[in-house]
C-alpha cells in the first residue's frame, strides 16, 4: 500500500501539488484522473522518487520515501517499474536489448535465461518478430508495448503508467487497454495509472482519484465517482 | 547605472551557479568512476567513440596544420636565410601548443557536440529518468565513462596530431620546398626537448577532462525539448572551445 500525505510541490513559485492526500491500495488498479497540466506526472514522479517534495510524505509499506537518500530510494525502486508516456526506450539499442536491460542490470541470470524470458515477454505483448528493430522504427503503439514489456520484465510489485493510451488511435488504444487488463489479471500487482481519458479510466480502474488544482478532489470506485454531484467533476465527465 | 550593474550581477550569479553545478557533477562522476558496478562496457564504447573514431579527423587536420605552418615559416625564415629553422619551430609549436589545442578543438567539434546531443536527447525523452527508475545511477552509467574516455584519449590524439603535423611539415619543407633534410631534422632535435613533449601531454590531459566534463554537463542538464538540445550542443561547443583556449594560456604561463 502507498499512502500520500499532504504532499506539496511548487516550481518557480507555481504551486503544482497543493496538499495531495491519497491512499493507493495494493494489487489493485488505481487511476489518477485529471486534465492536462494538473500535475499528474509530477505526482507520479514523486511516487517513484524522481522528484523530492517541498513538504509532505509518501509512505511505501510504511516507509517515508520523501525522507530517503538515493541509496535507500534505489532499494525501494527495485520493487517498482514505470511505463513512460513517450516510452523512454533507449534509442541506441534494439527492442530485445531494451526489454532485457533491467533484467541484465538487476538480476543475476544467464544470457540463455535472459533470451528465454525476453522472448516470452515480446510474444505476450504481441511483438514477435520485432526484437531486432530499433525504437526509431516502431510506431507509437509498438513503443508502448515495448515499454510495457520492459516494465514487466523484472516482475515488480508496483507499476506506474504515465498516460499509457495518450496519442494512440482508438484501435491501438483499445489493444493497450486490454493488454494492461490481461497483464493485471495474470499477476495482480499494484498498478498506478495517470490518465485524462475518462472512458479508459472507467474501463480499467478499481479505484479512481481525481486531481484538480493540486489536490485530490474525489476518490472512490468507478460507480462512486459516477454518482458524485461535484459540479467540476460532472462538467469534466460531460466534456 | 543600476541596470548594467544589475545585469552584471545576474550574469555573475548565473556563471557561479553553473560552475558550482558543473563541479558537483564532476565530483559525482569521479566518485562513481571508482564505485561498483564498474561500467567497463560503457567505458570501452566511449574510448572507441572519442579516441578511435576521432583518429581520421585528427590525422587529416594535423597533416594540413603541419603543412601550413611549414609553408608560412619557410616564407618568413627565407628572408633571413634561416629556413632550416622551419622544422624546429613547427615542431615546438605543434608539441607545446598547436597539437593539444587544435586536437582538443577538433574533438569538441566531433565528439563533444555528439555527447551533448546524445545526453540532451536522453534527458528530454526521459531515458535518464528511466535509468533512475531501474535503480541505475545515470551519472555513473552515462557521465563517468565519457569523462574517463575524454581524459585518457585526448593525450593520444594530441600526440597523433603533432606527429602527423610534423610529417606534413616535412613533406612541405623538405620534399616540396627543398629545405635540407639533415638541418631540418637536426633543428627539431635541437629545439624540442622532452620537457616540451610532457608539457603538451599535461595540457592534453587537462583539455580532455575539460571538454568531456563541459559536454556532459550541458547534455545532462538540457531542458526544453529539441530547442533545448540545440542550445546544449551549441553551449558545449562554444564554452568548450573558449575554455580550452583560456586554460591553454594559464597552463602555458605556469609551464614557462
């Protein structure tokens, strides 16, 4: 379980997170929903320790990661993975090596086992035959799939997804959504997804938290959120 | 009166801030160079990229630098009937100054700009963040190998530059312009001492360190999309070249 308490962050005097309080349950899919520019990515980067808050705490299994140094954070991060919005694939190495990268860095396993595990992941994300392609040769949907395979390869306990369906056509968007759902069904780990896509959120989320003006203004299951009378949320859902 | 002072003050603060940040990056890179896991593969890749792949341009530019120095030297010394001094003067200019400085500038143009562009692109496309999320220290993974490679390869490149420059000056001086071969070579032996060669080497080590650190610094802290990467490359090349030329003066003053 991850618990965020009164998290505040500003950049050059501009308050982006203004006292975020949120509990993220383990082994569930939590979607943090919000309009573009509301600080969703900033919040996600705090959860994995890429950013330090101005104040507040982020408790991961009871330990406050906001107060940790880099070495302690590295230990926590070894249980995390992240799928970046643009994929963040290493553009100097091919698909296979990108997916194998965390495995080679984190685990002490033989080259033969790396080959076996990576090939299996490539097949699971539907990219068989693409392993020698370079990231520059892939489409947006393929990049997300490779990013997902790379995020899953070390079997992390928590996976963070930064706008996994942003910029994709409806068919690719649907296939990525199904892939995320199937992956979670196979190994129920903690998924934290940030998105501005309402349909995607209602399809996938066990829990939804709505971020607006630096605060979580509503949280709950999809049916609870749908019933809310908050005018901003109703307006947001109605487009 | 207040406005220029204010501008100057801001500039001074910015320069100091950047210098401090650059020094912190250097200290980090140095620390992680001697910390496990050692990035041997990355270091070998950078040694090849900065050293081996710069060799063609160094040989080519070194040869032509030697030729033009010999050509100009010959026309000046001929007025005084001391054209045999061409070999010695070209050699000392190459070994002490031109070799280290021009080799550094050529390497900045080729490898320094590429380092800044690669790290800058990795930064803005979140590849650096991706490394961090995998518990990989980006300074250790990206910066330390490049600084080590710059530091170790630059003296080799400067030496190659000087040697090919000497060959170029021999070609123009002896073969094309007809300077006596014996006096040309004897003058090199008379004028150039081992100390000059070591002074040139020390400069090259310093230049190697400076150019790689500056290129990594601007790439590693790039921001603002494609325009930011462009600015990082531009700054890496301009600041790198100016720093080499300025530090060359101070190093020469210390060595004389």
